[in-house]
C-alpha cells in the first residue's frame, strides 16, 4: 500500500529510486527497507521528502491507523 503510493509520488515528481537515495543520502537497500516498513523512516527523512514535494498522506494515514489500533488494545 505505502510502497505503491510512494512510487506514484516518485513518478509525479519525475524521480527514480536512485534520485530518492541521493536526496536521503541512503543506499538502495535502505530505501527498499523503508518502503517495505515505512515506520522506519526517520523524522528527518520525512521532513526532507516533504521539502522535495512528496505528498506523505499515505504515511500519515498509516501512522493514524497504527495509533488507533494501539489505543484499542
């Protein structure tokens, strides 16, 4: 879910994975890990992506859902 939304954002912005790795100063395996488990993005990385024009609403929705699940337990 998040990975597809992220790929859509990359396409909208005309970026490739290697561009995002350069922007975040990370390796391709690290980016892949972040896309598979977005909770591992750091606040700094999310901030950088927002500055680059990424719409991070999918990440926000995921965190809100996680918070709701935690509150129900």
